[in-house]
């Protein structure tokens, strides 16, 4: 597994963050989330971070060029040279093409673009049912993971819980429409390059992890 360079694609609520974290822990390769890289660059006041902060402060979305620059800088770090998982990028073909140019410049080759497929109705159920402990942030779910004692956090004993305002069915379905519209073209893009590997993400988390590990090897 050493040196594997992966893209992990999946809809909101599809489990890609969980699986990326497990693969990171299992194989010792870094998880590159564009959101985290952006926050780190802004905090570090790097040239790219300052440019990104100016854009965000003006109320605009960060451009693909800035995101690619973030990835460019991050791939030069020692830990990323040992392999990486790109989580949540690219989101469209234009970003995929820009990424291809970047990694070719660095002499890096992608090993796989993994897509976690989950039916929309299950995604809605997963997201709408989420809630967290206000005190410690422990996550729960109406269907899949309720506290052992009703109204009491398993981790800290807290009794106050909250849900994200945007974790409602209408918002989630709109996010899914946008995801499918933007990301669907990536499937044939990576399939044509013999990089696509599709995983049924509707199954138990441990089953999905086991399939990914079998695919990636030791």
C-alpha cells in the first residue's frame, strides 16, 4: 500500500470521510481534505492562504485555481510523498483535468478513483437523522446509533443535543442534485483511464472498509 495515491468520491452522507480516515490509519497515508487544507493555509497566512482569505472575506467562493495551488503546496510536504487520499476533490471534470496537469508535473501517478455509491433515499435518512452531544461532540443517529440511555450521552453524560440546521430533507436533496450534476461526469472520465473502482457504500461500514482493503492490498 505504500505510495498509493487515491481519489475518494461519494455523495454527502456516503461515508467517504469515515472510510478515508480508516484507510489513513490502516496504511499510514495522509487524507487530503480541501476544506482542512484551506483552513490550515489561512491560519498559516501562506501566500495561497492569504489569497483565499481575501476571496472568502468578500463573500465569494474560492476558485479552482486557489484550490489547485493548495493541493500543489500540500503534495510537496514529506508525508504526502508517501501516498495520499484526496477526499472531496475533484468535484467536476475541469478540476480533474487541472489535477491531472498538476500531478503529471510532479511525476506522480494516480492509482485509483474510488466511488462510494449510496441510494439517495438512504443518504437522506443518514443525514436527516444525525445529532450530536453539545458538550463533547459525540455523534448519534435516530435510527442507527441512539445513546444507550435515552437523552444521555454515552461519552460524557451530557444531556443536551443538537442537529445541524441544514440537515433537513429539502436541503439534503438539493445538495444531492448538485452532487450528481457536478460529479456524474467524473465517472466516465476516470473509467476511460482505467482508474475507476466502484464500491457499494450502502452496506455496513466495516464491510465497506474490508472491500477497500482487499482492493488496495497489503
